[in-house]
């Protein structure tokens, strides 16, 4: 990250950036090289930004579009000089003044090093706004990142989820799905509560019947646990949740269908705790 980009980025008020936008802009500044001409100082690939920010392709493009619209940079597609390889250059707002006579949508200025422009080359967003007022950002209207602590809370939240989940699988993908859920507005504690409830539900269950962390997050299964989490916890005389709920079924008490998932029902039948008829009698079909 160049000193010029660092100073500019540090002057941006974090509450006006969403979490994804903050990470994208940080990594764009990290790729900035102040020793190069402004029009060629920053050109990370889409793949690199996805890797660094842990955003999906759609999530990254949404952040790029909103940041460009707010006037933090302009995108220019052109070829690498002397080649036919296409590349997207990001002209950061900290370089706008260096381009004498250049607006956000204009071409090369007298102070910029010429770039070999591809045929029909245009900026990607005609609605970009290059007017900056003291480096203030335009609010997006969506839930912003409050401060750097918010990013730490997300990291700590995933670490807690990873530690408590009963079947850890594909950490990188699980982390990405967790971030996407939080960025969409899901409360971290809601996900963690669902994971704890699920871990309790499948305690003693064969591993093959337990969902992997990535699958559980992708299907947003914390929503399934919210009803079940209000049920009484298994009594101490029962070794597993399956035995506890089997006792409920056999006693004829009402059991919410959300309390007994398919994997637990199979375990209960396989261990001879209940029969399919017993389960059907309380509205659970396997």
C-alpha cells in the first residue's frame, strides 16, 4: 500500500462504508503503487479481489459499483501496453487531482502516462461521480460498518462458530458463507445460537448424519433451530437427545416436528428407541 493511498484511506469515515465496501477499498489501496502514473497505479484482478475480500463474485461487483458511484475511484478497461491482454485499471480518488484537466470520465490528461486503449474502450460505469468534498463519502442507505471493531467481531464470531460446530468442513467456504450472512443483515448471535442448538440436537449422532458447517451455513439452517431451541433440554437420565425425544414420543406427549430432524429420526429407529408408527402418531414421517 502506498503512503499516498494510505493517507487518503485513513481519512475516510468508517461509518459511511459497509463491511464489504471497506474491505474492497482497503485492498484496492493495498494494490496502489504511487510510483506509477495514476492511470496505471492500481490494477488488481477480479480473482485477486475475491480471494482477498472473501466476497462472492456478485458481492464484489455490488461493492465496486457502489464505491465507484460514490466517487472513490473510476474504472477504465484497457490493454496492457504492447500486448492485447485486457486489464481493468482503478483510478483512486487520491489521484484525481494529479490528472490535470481530467474528470472521472475523461481520457488521458497531459500529466498521465498514456495507456494503450482497446477498441471501444469506455469506463464501466457512466454514472460515476468524481466530485469529492474533503474526502467525505456518500452514505449508501444500508447498514454500515461502524468501526474496525465490527470487523473483529465478525472474525471472532466465525472462530466461535468453527470451534463449537460438530462437523467442521471446508473452513474457507464456511468463512465466506458466514461473512455473506452477516453482511446481509443476519445477527451473529443468531447464527451462533442456532449452531449451539444444532450441536446439542445431534449430540451422539453418527457423523455421516451431521451436516457439514459449509452446508449448514449455505442452507441457513440456524432458522430451523430457532423453534427447536425453545424446547426443554434433554434430562440428565438420557444419554443422548435421541433417547430424550424418544421418551416423549413413547409417552404420547406432543412433540413439535421441528424438534426431531430426519437424521435423529433415523437414529431413533435404528437404535430401536421408536418405530416408524410411533413417529407417525406424532406427525413425523421418515
